[in-house]
C-alpha cells in the first residue's frame, strides 16, 4: 500500500458523512428558525470533519497500541497494523490535526459568539470534544475500552453537535432542539454499534469491553433496532410540535433505507457487519438532507 493510500485509509473517509450529518442538522434547524449564518455553517462543518478525522487517527493509534488491531480483526486493515505508517508519524498526525481542529474551533467561536462568557464556555466544550476524540482508545484507561463509548457518542455527536451548532447560530437555546439532537445521537451510536458488532471477537479477546461485548451479539442487534426506531420517534415528535406543512414529512422517504439496513444487520453475523457501517452513515446523511430541505422550504417562524 502506498503511503498516500495508507493515510487515506487512516482518515476513514466513510465515517465523514456522519460528522456532516450531525452538524448539518444543527445548521438546518437554524435555517428553520430563521437564525442561519453562512459563515457559522461552514466553520461548524469544517470543525466537525476535523474532529472526526482526529478521532479516527487516535482510534487507529490506540487500538494498535493495545493490540485490538491485529491479523484476526475483520474489516479494512489499518495502516499502523500493516506497517505502512509508523507510530511516530501517526502521533505527529494526531498532534497536527488537534492543532487544526483547535484553530478551526476558535475561529468558529470568535465569529459566532457575542460575549466572552459564551466564548469561554464553548471553548471548554471544544476542548472536551478534542479530549473525547483522543481518549476514546488512547492513554491510560481509555473510556472506549470500558463501555462508555456509546454514551460519549450520543452526547458529542447528538446533543453537543446539533444543539451546540444551533446555539452558535441563534445565541439562544430552544428545548425542542433536544429531539432532533437526540435523534442524531441515536443514529451516531448506531454507527458505533455496527462497528462494535463487527469487532466483537477481537475486542473481547483484547479486553475492550464495549457495550456489544458486554451484552453479546444477539442483544446488540435488538439494541440496534431500538437506536434506529428512537431516532425516528424523536424526529416525528419534533415535526408534530412544529408542523405547518405536509412537506415536513419528506424525511420519512428514507425509512426504507433504514428498514433494509436493519434487516441486513439482523441477518448478519459479525464477519458481515463491515459494509453496514458505511450504509448507516450515508443513510443518516440522506435523512438529514431530506429533513433539512423541508425545513428550509417551510421554516418554523
């Protein structure tokens, strides 16, 4: 594998649609409440992509160091695992991406906040996001190895990404935003759940006690059904609360995609899960785009 291709594999481009979906939902909601700002939108999307890349690089590094990435692992071979990228090069890439993320995030906060208190509040939240991305599999006692990855993903990809993005546009908090924020949190946790179902055997063997390892594959599939259904319930309730046009139900046209996904996951064993990770991430992005188009065309206020 060429060095350039090895780095592309480490970036895990197939996970980026999920990062775009989460901040995209916050941006579309801002448009729906007529508080949208283009500069804030672009900077939130850039920062989210950088955070996702940072998380991917840190995950490669952490899983390699602990032995979770080995020859028995299912899915694409990691660059550190194959030797195409050295540990020092990966460490430097993590530091470089952390700096880029910090610059992008600070630029976002400088242009989007309207007071020092809010700036420092979101600055702390941004630092927590960077720490969460790194500490998932890196350092002593990484929380991803203790079964807390699902909670972290729900909070940071759902509540923080969607709710925080909306706040940076609006400069106020609307409690109803927690519904679509939770929906994206559930779907993002679903992507992690597919990843962990794929890796259940190697994770168990290397002491990575994910939720899937703790509950077993059969229950993890039931948990997956709950995550997808909970997302649609939250979006449905939010739409009913702010209903003004039949066009607002256009997001339901993506429901067959999720039904097919669930059917595939239920029938598959761990070795066949890898392709459904990308499937769910792209379906989530399409859901957000459909939801966003209807919101933009039929604003709430």
